[in-house]
C-alpha cells in the first residue's frame, strides 16, 4: 500500500471535505489542509498519482505565504501539535499538510492575468475581451498585457470554474468587497510575478482564494503554485504559440495522444509520464525558492 493510500485509509472516518487534489480535516478550532498526490486533467481525477506532488505544492505555498506581504490562513506546516485519530497516518501527512485558520471563504476565484492564454485567449479571439474587459487588437496567444487584468470566476464543485464580469462579481458579493479583492489580488500577483521573474519564471496568470476572519480579508488555499498558475520558463518565452510549462502538460499531452474521449474514466499513466511530471514540479520548486527539494 502506498503512503498516499495509508493516509486516505486511516483518516477515512475523520470529518473532511474532499476536493480533486486536496482534503480538508476539521481540528475543531482549526483545519488541516492536505495536498495529496492526486492529479486532475480535463475535469477528471486520474487513477495514477504523481509521487511527492502534494509536498511540492505545499512547500511552494508555504514559501509564498512567508514572502508575500498580506494576511493569510497559514498557522503551521508542522504536525507535532496535531492529535491524529490514527498515528500511523502521520508519516503520509508530513510535508504535505498545512494547519490553517478557519474562515468564511469568499465564493469567487480571483484570477489575475499578466499574459493572454487559456480561457482568456479563447474569449479574446471571439470578441476582443476577457470577462468584459476590452483589450487592444492584434494580440497573440501568450502576449504580455500592458498591465495585469482581474478576471473573476465562480467556484464550481465540479467541472470548470465559470468566468464572470466584475459587474457580476459585484452582484454576488457587493461592490466594496469586490473592489478590495481586485486591488489586493493584483497587488500580490505583481509582487509574486516580479520575484519569480528574477528566478527565471514567468507567472502568466494565477488564481487566488480569499476568506474573511472578523471582517478582515486573509489569503487562503494554495498560492501561486503550478496547479493554480501558469509557470513558464522565461528564457523560452515566445508569444504567438503555447509555452512550455512547469506543470502537468506532459499528462495533458499524453492523454490527448491516447485518443481518450474525456467523457469516460481516464487511463492509467505510464511511469515515464509520471516521472517527467514529478520532475517538472520539483524543478519549479527548486528554481523558484533556490532550495533543493528533499524528502525522507
């Protein structure tokens, strides 16, 4: 049995909320957020995990929470003070867990785009806009924008998040809070993107999640990881086409090549794809932080 399987088996009776790749456990006055090695593509959770993926993402998020000048939900990444329902689960949770504050999560994905790709590029091709924001004509795929734009989305339990206009966001959560979130999200994107650029990584876009504690905004969930962002190697950047990336592109490409219809359960991943994907996540961590990724 893998360490991932041990974690899921021994904690199965513990109250939790399970997402595609993260599990959240209730500690009473706090939460335990666990980044698993599950990987999703095309709105499916794949049957093959990527070893250490959860640890890489947790450590990248912890790095950003320390670096960024904004309130956040992280209390600790150390499990020593946490009482587990089954102590045999502890080894599988080490390195991939964050003890975090409870808060009222705001039901909006706060997306900031510095470059034009993904759903933003597709929408721009149709009407010259992204989430109601008009952009100059003649932009190419992956063009850098004159300044970052804020393009919110709804948070969906299944399937893709749905892009919305800022006006629609105001209707959902109110004008004052929407304006605060737009300002804060762009501000920390710029901080992170500038730092990452100095390390040879372009953060093309990213999504933030925010919560409220006593009416105070705090940054929650994961932050500027290859799962919540597009990480591109700066030295290979060339607009007008898709970019190489530090994420699960090997997985997407493999699944596309298999002819899988994306409507039925996905196939297992071969070892070569698993290893290449794991290596890309680790490369992103090491290049960004300047630290060697090591796990006992």
